C-alpha cells in the first residue's frame, strides 16, 4: 500500500522508487502458510495489490538471488528489476562468542516461529530416530518459540514419546546471542522445497555471527551464503534420516575435540 501511495509523488519529483520487499505477502499467506485459499477473493486481491506495487517500484529488493528470481516470475517482472540484498546481522547484538558451551551432552538448539517453512516435523522425526539408537552421542534438544504449528508439533512430540527436550515459549531478542552461545549445535530450516529453498533465515546469519556449528537444509539460496564444511552441515530438505545422521556425526566430532571452540565457522 505504501508503494502505491508514494508512486505519484515519486513520479512528480522524478525520483526512483525502491521497495525493500524482503518477502511477498501473497507468497507467505497463500502459498507458504496457506492461511488464505488461492481461489478466494482475499488471496486474489492481495495478489493484485502486491503485483501493482511491484510494477510501480523502479527496483524491488529480496534477500537472495533465488528469491528474487522467484518473485520476478510470480509477478511477471523484468529480472533486472528484482535484485538481492542479503539480510545480514546486527554485529553489536550478535557478537562472536568468546567461550565454548558448557561440557556435557551436545546442546542442539532450534529457535523461531513455528511455521511450515521451518520444517519442525522433520526435526521431531530426526530426534525420534536418534532416541531409538542408544549408541548415539548424548544430545539435549532445546526448542524455542511458538506460532502457527505449535499445537501440532507439541502433539507430535508427545506421540513420538520424546524425552530430554527443553521447550521455551519465548526469549527476548536481546538474549538470543546468549542462547546461541550456550548451544553446541544450531538448527536452521528443513521444509522440503518451496519458500524454504529460496530464502536464508535471519537465524542463519545470527548463528554464523556468534560462531556456532550450523545444520540446515541444502538449497540454492543457502549456497549463496555458505559452503559446507566441518561446522556447516547441509542436508536434503524433508529428510529426517539425513538430519539425524548429520547431528550424530557433528556431535561425535565435537565430543572428539573436547569443545565447540575448536570448530571454526
């Protein structure tokens, strides 16, 4: 709406109008989260308003090249009109941690909104696989957040009979750095395909900035930012077995070197 309101003033002043879209409201509400029916009036109206705004802007910014390409196709925009700018991180808030996590079982952290993009069911199934194998390195899971899928995920945890999980509803943004620093391994997103493959969540930049090992879904977007290595493990989206294997191997590597300090991002 802001873009449509600003457009006539920008034209009168012969000024270029740049829209930092970051994400498409239509894609988020209709395709990703399925909060609106694609054939419904609200979804069609949202699509038309967003398409008008995208066409009114001289330049539209998204968070990755893959996401920019998708939005250009969605709204039939010239590819040169849609460009990527990485999200990045607030360096003062997410400073590199000086100390390694406390000794003991590997602390595996997920934090974020409980939305389809995050693939929390994949994380739960990976946890169930690890729990069934007694020879796996000891791990403790911390799940932080709430949202659209909270009730379903909590029921899934109960149905799988999982134990040793710490559930936290909310952590103040200023405390996220400490939360990450206390973790041995941090999790990204794991939903197969779709939006999850086109974006790089804020948490990825935050985890890398604090200097903790990351396990997340392999995708064209994530490879714009990172290269797989000892402290960055990429797994196929939707593959709980691959995630469980990556966590087991990384936890074993961390145990063998004595502390996460020896793993460099």
